[in-house]
C-alpha cells in the first residue's frame, strides 16, 4: 500500500482484507486538537486511520474506540466492528513506531507479529499493539489461576485464556484425572495438562500443531514441577500419538472461519473440519471406559449450527454425551454473549 509521505507500506497478512477494503486513509496526529469522536467517525466511514504524535494520547484514543465500539456497527454485526477497529493503525519499521513519540520500552515486534517484514515499513494496528504489550507482560510475569499451584507463562503466537472461566470448567473434573493417562489435544499454553498432572494424573501427553505452543507448554510443564509427568509433542491432532488414554481433553476452536495464522488455529475452524477430524479419530485412542472432555462455544450455532454438527458427529461415530456443564459469558473477541459447554462424552 502506498501512503503519502511514507511510500510503500507492508500490510500484515491477517489484516490485508480489512485494510484493502477500506475506502481511503487518513493520517491523524495525536498532538493536534483532533477529537476521539472524529477518529471514531473516520472508522465508521470505513477509513484507514494512521496515528502519529504522542503515544499516550493515541492509546487514549484507542480506549475511546473500545468504549464506543458499539457505534461502529449494529449490535449484531460484530465482524464489521472488529474490522473497523483494526483499521486504527501505527506505521512501524523493525521494532520502532514511526513518527510516534513517548513509547517507553523495547519490544521485538517482529517476534510477535510474524510475517517477513524485513526492513520495510508496515502497518501495526493499535489493538494488535495492545495485545502484544499484554502478552509480553504475561510472558514475563506469568498468569495466576486460582485452581493452579503454579503460574502459566506464554510465548508469541500461543492462544491465552482471556480469564479463568473456561479452564476452571475442567478443574471440576480434577477427580477424574487421578491415576489416569491423559491426552490434552491442542494444549496451547499447557494449562490443562498442568491441571491434570497437579490432580494426580499418571502421565499426560500434551499435543499441539503450533511449534510455539509446544515450546510454551514444555516451559510451563517444567516450571510447574511436572516435567517428568507431562510429555509435550508437536502433532496435528493425533498424528504423532500412538498410545491410548483414559481421558482425552479438547478445547475445540469455536468459530467457523479460516485461520490466518498459527494463533488463530485455536479460534477458527474452517467448515468445522478440525472438530470433525477429532470426533472421527478420538475413539481409536480411548481405553475401554474412557471419557472425552470436549469444550465448545455456541457462538456459531445460529449462523453455522456448530452444536448440531457436534451432535450429529457424536451419533455417527457411536458416542453419547453423559454429562454437560456450561457457563454464560461475553466473548472478548466478538463482543457478544456466548454459552461455553463442556461435554463429557463416552462410547455407546
């Protein structure tokens, strides 16, 4: 993309569609008397907004956009709101923000954004910048959970639970882990693997297709003191797994759509192909009397029938749901309410 005064500016792959669909761009300095409401109106008009000037005030403007994001689109059109918010950007080069003052800190942006930007200028959405700062803090300080005796540390491009509400659902099954052989498919940070080991599991195989997640889970297994019990493997579902298990855990990606990077593999499932593969393969890796603990949100039920797909798959492959628990919460990514289910699944 060519921007006056800057020349060609690279667009990160995951934001290419939203940037290219913008109608025009506007360069706005936070040092001017521009009002946050004006920035909001530019975004509503499908403009790409590039911020320069003082970092602190541009962060304030981002907070304003967060607070009034409901004005960016109708209450049901969460995708349009998400796209428009991502059009509020900085221009960066290497690990520096261009024409932005007052940013205190040294960050290896390239480690966190992915893509080969080289020495080129590139667009860095403010909301992505915020996420990077949050994730760096979590990487350095760790995250505490009430049900864990150790902190969880993260790495770039590893999905992090936004709060304890979802993993705590598995904690209610901690008694089912004692003296059992456990599989944690799509382990991510390894939080569920650590939970099961802490609850007395004999052995845990934690698998993930994302190499960054494998490194992250290995680190958390060691720091939690369960490095001898938890074995982390890089595996596409059950691809590199040979043994059978008493309990298989799977926090399924919950949104119908195509992932744009490794991080989004934990969120988006194109045509629910991942869910379909898991259900079709899982039975072969269960010991007699074994159980599957599968978590899935209903956020795509109205549009894509995700729960109906799950129920049909279970019936087709000879499973039944023996118990169900759920929580109701606001989804941080899409800004709408969802019900997250944890299904206890057994072979008929």
